[in-house]
């Protein structure tokens, strides 16, 4: 395990929470329960996805990991969310937004933090 991995994982979680919360606001997500659910689901899915993505940096692995996160989060949004009309679409949008923004910001962040 390289010394920078814990920092990258923490940064991934932080940026995921910020970006997906911003996406949720732009998508007009309502209710404290739904925002708490967003927080809890990202605490559940981001660490293993980020860790495995760092350990297996192949695009196919990233696609598989992100797909699993979308499906798990979508299912839990459908079951536990309040008034979410399209929970799987919300999960796909939030995850795609944070993943693509992370890709775009990655070169800049690696120069600043690592």
C-alpha cells in the first residue's frame, strides 16, 4: 500500500460528498432524510469503490465498480428515500457527475495534494 493511498481515499470521499450534494441540490432533492441518506450511502459505497479502483486502475474495473455503486445506491434510494421519483436515475446522475468531475479535477488535485 503506497503512502498516498489513504489521502487519495479521504479526498475521494470528501469530493464525492461535496459533488453529489451539489448534484442533489441541482436535481431539487428535498428533505433532510434524503440528504442524510445520500451521506450514508456514499459512506457505504465510496470507500470500497475508491480503494478497489486504486488497486485495479483498469477502465473495465472502474466501470464495474461504478455500476455496482449505482445499483446499490439506487436500490436503497428506492427503498428508503422519501418522494424520490426516479431513484436509479438519480443515482446514475450523481455518480456520473462526481466520477467525471473527479476525472477532470484529478490532475489539478494531484499537484496540490500529492
